[in-house]
């Protein structure tokens, strides 16, 4: 792929947005400093900016020319900060307002994918305040085991695996602590993989697929960001990985994503069928993160990846 590596001095004053107010603030505060250091190492005039501590209109008053969004979750990945930057006229990295909002909402994402015939696990949307009978009917409708998670949250917050009827109520309550709307989906038994994407539209390119080997298959917050027990394997090019890349690109384009993203999928052990789970439009950029691992495999080092993403900063109105 064509990697855009501009003269850093031409990019102007850059704000690296990190922190924020979502449940994923701790993850953002791991991603942001890495991006900031990488950009500065290449000569970019980059500065940390935490929207939880400063009003966004200070970006305009202080002459920032671009924003690298290293925020995760609500208020950073859901179209809201993108909309504010649109109004301020400050180009930003990643997807625009609509694509960010759609991808953050797992139910809307699945509805679009299903309508277009892309494979995603069977699911039901329930509300935390629905009658208990509605919750207890989920195993009959979707089978066991089940995955229960908040509709609009990330980093595995509020996610539970349900093995039996007695676990359903607690799982819904756990998810509901993060969102009144709860997504319940059939658990695909098999291998978890992820596939990053760089670019936009027909020019978007899928990066190498990574298999995730978490202890006992439990890829939770601890195993994503803290421990070193999770094994990551870059998969060799094959008919299977090419199909995963094809599905990822289709899913990315359908949502209207741009800049970069990362799809999470499961490969069903019984027949090797891949299923799309969700699309991340502001993926993590920590030392454990998957996009940098995949990019490094094609020779794109972390600082160059950050610079490439920054160079692609734009506005919806400029498309």
C-alpha cells in the first residue's frame, strides 16, 4: 500500500486527544502518551489535550491545526468529539461523525451487516428493565453459551459469558451498569482473530490477521492491557485469512469508516466460518495493541504508523 509520510513540519500544531470521560479513560491514557511520544520523535509539534480537563474550543483558540484522536469509548469514539471538531473546523484522524456513531452502537452495526448479508452471530437486543421472563428466554432463542455485553462500550467492560440459565440475570445486570441497552448474542466457539484496516473506500487495505490466544479464551481487560499472558500470532497468508480480510473490508466500507479501524471476528471451530463481532474506529495504541502489531509485520513501525494516520486527518465536509 502507499504509505503517506509527509514532512512533519507541514502538519502544524497537533493535539493528541487522550483521557476523556468514558469508562475507557485508563486505556486512552495508555494510548495517548505513546502516540504523543512517537509524533514528537519525528518532529511533529504535538501536544497532549484531555477533553475531560479542557474545553474543546480551546483547540481553536490555541491554533491547533489537526487532532489525533486517541480517545476510546463514549465521548471520543461515538461521533460526538468528531462532530465538535467538524464545527471547529479542525481535521481529525479516523472515521467521521456517522461512521463513528454507527460503529460504536453494536446493534446498529449488526443490523447493517445483516442487511447486507455479512455473517455476524445471531443476537437479541434487551433492556435492563425488561421483564425477567424476557431475559430468561434468551438461551431458548439463541442457545448456550451466550455473550452478553453493553450496546455502546468497549475494552470488554460489562461483558459476560453465560453458560446456563442461572447466569443470565447477573450478566444482564453487569452489562446494564454501562448501558441500559444490552446485546445478547450466540457465543461462537472457536478462535478469536482481529484484522486492522488502513485507508478509505476503494483504497482501504486490510492488514495481516492476528489470532488472539487469551488464557482460557478470556480476552478481558486484564488480558488485553495488563498481563503478558495473551499470545498474539500473525497468521500467514492463506485462503482463510484472505476471506477474513475480504469480510473486514466489506464491513469497514459499509459503515463508511475512514483512516483506520479494526474488526474483531470469531472463526467457528466446527466449519471455519468467520463471524464479524464489531468494528473499532479508534483502536488502542498501547504496547499491547493489535493495530501496531499488524502494521509492524508489513514494515510500518509505530512512529511511522502514527504519522501516516495523522497525515490522513480530515473533515467530513472535505470528503
